[in-house]
C-alpha cells in the first residue's frame, strides 16, 4: 500500500515540479532582461525592484516606464506592490520627462539626484546618474536603517553602487540624509 502511495505521489508531483522549474527558469530569464536595479535594506531581507516597462515594439511605456515592487523574502519570496505611503514617501519616483526613448526621474525621498533611464551602447536600457560630474550606470542601492519607527525610520546612509560609463570602474556614492 505504501509503495502505491509513493508512486502515486511521484506521478502527481513530477509534472508539477517540471512546470515549477520551467517557470523559475523563465522568471530568471525575464529578470536578467528587465531588472534595472534594486534597493536592499539593512532592516530585513525584503528587496524593492525597479523593472523596465516596455511596449510590444520595445519602446519605453510612455505612462509608466518603470514598474516598482517588493520581493518579500521574509514572506517566502512573495511579490507585492508598494503601498501608497511607500510610493508617496519612500521608494516611489517622480518623472520629470518621459519619451519612448528615455525617462528622467527623481526619487520621492531624495530629490538631489536626477536619474535617466535610456539605452546604452549595449542596446539595453539602464539607469544613469552623475557622481561629481561623472556619468555612472546604477547597479543597486543599499539603505542603512538604524532604528526609528514604522512611519519615520532612521536612515543613516544610502549607498548607490554604480559603474563609471567611460572607464568601467566600480564606484559607490554614499549619501548621508
């Protein structure tokens, strides 16, 4: 009886596992093509992703060129939208200009740096900004949170990891809010 139950479980499970592996491989391929950058935080393992939003013909979506969402690693990797408060005060962006070739924006929480989403020499879209008049390609951002409250976290520093466009040199800009 136990052998039959194991065989039945395998017969049912194997197609599901193959489907799951295929979905994961497809998701990884999409993430390579569409993740622009991410924000990691010291507070927990949850990550905010900024993905490109293209039209069917490969141009930037003229209403919403960037999609922002959470990967909640604290909740088994669930994907969740940002809340209204998070969009308005923390991780959202304000667009300054949008065309089908580029988008210029600033973060709602820090308006001292301007970022531009555009194609680079590799024919892929990337996010660029300037560190002391040096053009850089943004790789990821890390936010150090040391206490505070849910409504007012104590952000002690923000590190932007990037690559200098001309030299290819890795660089980090640290912001002390």
